[in-house]
């Protein structure tokens, strides 16, 4: 969801509040999703991963750091998502242990979860 996150943060003022992010995604369709349901699901997922609320300390700091170094944004996004998503944290060691091109099987994933 990095491309959606980039587009959202480029399209919404840095001082935006949670309702502003929802309006941008769901009502204004800033992420160019085909259906209302897709827009709502995207808002929900981005909210789960990043907070999208300046009252959430992690998101407030994330938003400030986002503008410091463009090349670091993917790592920053991953670190923020890891902090908020327990399943992502649980799967990280398995994914990091994989070799490039190696297939991630359902069975292997089920063993971890």
C-alpha cells in the first residue's frame, strides 16, 4: 500500500485530522479506487496500519519524518506498519529469512500463524 500512502500524504495537508483523511479517500477518491467499497476498505486498512490521526503519537511522528528523506519512506512505512500490525510483526522473521525469488507457501505461512 506504499503507492496509496504516498498519494494520500501528497494529497492531504500535513495538518489534516482523521476525518480529512477519510474524506480524501472515500468521498474525494484521491486514491482513484473504482468503487465506494474499495475506497472504504482502503481507508480502513491504511487507518489500521498507520493511524491516519494526528492524535496518535506514532502517526504524528511518522508524518513529520515522511518529508525528511524520500528514499527512506518505504522503510519508514514498514516500521510504522510493523509497530501497529501484530500479524505483520509475526510474519516478518519468516519473510526476512526467505531468499530472493523463493515462493511463500500457504503451509509455511499457516505454520507461523
